[in-house]
């Protein structure tokens, strides 16, 4: 996929999690989540949004989402981008996520963040200049792709354009 943007920020909300009696950080994926995560990875590859780097929450459900999505991506493209597990993504505010984005190295043209709501949804809405605006609902395993014209350090409110938004049902078609 080609576009006129210097950078692409891909936001993947973790897939559907289970609710066993464990600490929130240690919640695993539910059966539906284990089914949706590889679909998300394949969609990234088929749509031309293969990341140069991945920044993933340290929460178990996010790590499991990336592991399964990475398998789907590799199946679609053969790509295995490097991943960094970042504690700041877990329970991050929109400002915390923005500060993280501004730290990305410029040699990485496309970066994927695997994280949580409400931070990811707020980041997508805050960065995107309308139209089109990202949906305020950002369900599990949904992906938003934002194009940025400048360097990562210049990312800010209204500086991006929504290039794609998909939920698992869309990714299967």
C-alpha cells in the first residue's frame, strides 16, 4: 500500500479477553480473542500495513494478541517485525501514548501499538483531522491506521488522517 504520508501509526486494541480471578494485568485472551487476533495480523499484511516495529503493552492479553497477530502477519507476508514490550502502554492516558509516539525513531515508517482502551481510541480521535474521523467505539481487535505527514516528534492533535479502520468482522471479508 502506498500513500503520501511520511509515517503510519497503526493502533491495535487487544483482542477479547477473559475475566478469570486474576489481576487485571494477567488476564488472558478469551476463545474469541484467540480467534480474532490472527485475523487482525493477516489483515495488516493483506492491506499493506506491515509495521517496521511493534510497541506492545506488557499486559498478558496484549502480549497474547501480538503473538497471534504476528503469526497471522507472518502467514500473509513472511514479515516478523521486532517487538518491544512497553510498560507505559498498559493503562496509558492519551497524553502518555502521544509522548510515546513522539519517541519513535524516524527510520521506522510504520509503527504498531498494541494496547488498550480508552487510551487507543482517544489517541486515534485526538490525532485525526476530520474527515474522516475515527469511530469513538474501538472494539477489541479493532485496528485504526493513521497517516502522519511529518516526523514522529511532530505528532499532535489534528496532525493525522485516518487511512483505515477495521473490526474483526470486516477483516474476514
